[in-house]
């Protein structure tokens, strides 16, 4: 009996998925092309916001604390819009997972998209599955070194483009691209490019399916989102078993599965879908394309491997027809997720369109609460911020409500106007003075309304605050 300790971890066996054709593979190609196109090209799209604002359509301007998305501009105090979008993304993930299992993992997850791209490059350079298997087992020689170096260089360039594209979202893309090439960019930019280049190369080229199995928490969380109506990729074992192909003299009644291993050979996770639901399955449906192709060649009904729900198995085993997909989708869980998702989306849309064009903040200065001037009048001090959301510099005028004996002054100027620069918040200190003996000077607290007017559009808004007097 051996005293050697039991090995709890097995070394990775590289997976070399075979190329397959079919509707799901075509959809994955389209999804990969669209998503990569958005990621790589979006920073280069221009959007004219005026002479004083950036013209990049999508820009996270960390220096000025702004987020630009085409015609939408989000300021720091409006971070609730970003929070709302994150909530919508989470609810959308719950919705699609409860309806179709891990479709996010199979079609849109960055790990899946870049791994697909890396496998495509690998196939172009080293050949399809059998050629890559032979090369993997082959001893190192000039041919293997040449192919591997060519592949790694191509992977490295993809990683470099990925890291560079990420940086482009945080600065003007043409400018930072020139700076990166000429060596004049900020060191932080190079560190981001290097980090994302390395992680993209490792995640998409080396680790691949192990990221999904060991690093990603979603496979372990998704079970809470799924039930017997969730549509997942599964094998109809009641139709396919016993698997095998009849030979001369063999009286066994085989099922439709001929054990050709096509479903296994195309799987990017290296699993056998015929073993049932597994944590590793990302629901990419390539095994459906592979199996349907074999069934077509054999003249048998497609769908031996298919998108089905647990309820479908019960119905089909009982001889009943398959439940329409729409009935699986329209159930309390998915309706609840859809309702919540739509509610958050409508709330964000309404909040976006009712944002005031002229936004003002006011903060009374309470140290001291008030000042008694030489003539006996009482002065209160306020710090007012005017946000200019426009692409040009604008004058903003200050005034008090009519019918008051109060006087308003701006620090540093004799005029009641300030110029706010384009897309900036102008802060100004404002003094409100009550004459000696006036009603507001003798009260402890009085309501006060300060008006601000846009000198270009004429839009007006006000802020209510409190005026502190001497008290009787």
C-alpha cells in the first residue's frame, strides 16, 4: 500500500476545441465582432459638444471628474446614474440567467469573447484541432518554435491593443495614442497598458477555461437564479441511450447517439455534455451545432443535444410535446426581474430628462453665524455654486426676492454677476445684509430666497435658505 498523499489537484489538460459550423457558432462570431468593435472603436468616435468641451463621444474624464456619453454628461454628484446602470446590469444578468442559464458566459463575457479571439488566431496559425494536438505532443523543434512564437506575438499584439483601448476611454484617444508611441504618456498610462496586456494574454491564451472554473464566482452563484423552467444546453439521454453504432451481428437497440464525440471535441471547456449539467458548462451551444450536423448526416431528427428545460424532460419522457419556450420565459421569477429592470430604467430616464438646465448649490457660512457691521446692520455670508452645463462661458446674475429691504453683494466685485466657465462649477461668496432695526435684523431666523438667472437663456432658479439675525 502506498503512503503517498492523495493529489487534490490535477494538472491542466489543454483543450483544443474543433471548429464547427452552425447557427450558434455564427451567432457567437457576430457577438464577438460587435463587442470587440465597440470596445476597440468606440473611443475614436467623435461628438461635437462645443469649443470648450471634449469631442470624444465616450470619455471618463477623471481629471475634471466628468463622464461623457454622447449627448449625456454625468457630474460627480450625479453618480446615482452610474449606480442605476449597475443595478440594471445586475438585474439583466439575473433575468437572462433565470431564463436561459449562462448565456452571458457563453456569448458576451469578456473572458469568452477574448478567448474565442485567441483560439481563432491559434487555429489560423497552428491549424484545427488535430493539428494542434499533434503540435502539442510534438517535441520542440524549429517548426514548433516558429509556430509558437508567431502565435504568442499575435496574442501579445491583441493584448497590447486591448490595454491601449482601455486607456483611450480615460483620455483623448488620438492624443494619448501619440503620447504612448512617442514615450511621453504618463507612467500610469503605461502601467495600465502593461497590466491589461499581460492579463489578456494570460486569461485568453494560457488559462482560458480555468478562469471560468476556478476564478469566476458566477458558476457557483447562478444556481440560485435557475429553476426547472430555466432553458439550458442538455443532452436528451432518453433518446440517445444506449449510445453506440450497431455493427453486423449486434442485436442491441441503440439510441440516436453514435458516440462520435463531436460534442466533446468542439467544447471550449473540454467537457462532455452527455454527463449532465456541470459547473464548467458556459451554455455556448457549440455542442448543439456539432450534434445537429451529425444527426443531419445520419438522417435522424435534430435536437439530441438542445436548449431544453428540466420540465421538458419530464414531459417528453411521458410522451407529451415540448413546452414552447415562451411559456418557460413567462413565469413569476422572470416577470419580477423584468419589472424591476424596467422600473429602474424608466426612473433613470425620467431623472435624466428632468435635470435642471441651471443647477445651484448654497451653503450658509456659520462661523460666525452673522456679523454686525459698523452701521449696525447684520450681514450673513453664503457660498453659492453655479454649475454651467453648457459648452460656452456664461454670465449668471444674482438677486433677492422683491419686496425686501435686504441688500445682496458678491465678494470681490461691485456687480451682481459672475462668469462661469464652460462645463465648470463657479463658486462665489455672497453677502446678504439687513439694515439696522429692520425686521429680519431683529429676528433670530428668517426665510430667505436667492434668485440666479442665466444671462444667455434667461432661465431662472432659486435657492431657499435662512437669514440669521441678532434676535430681540
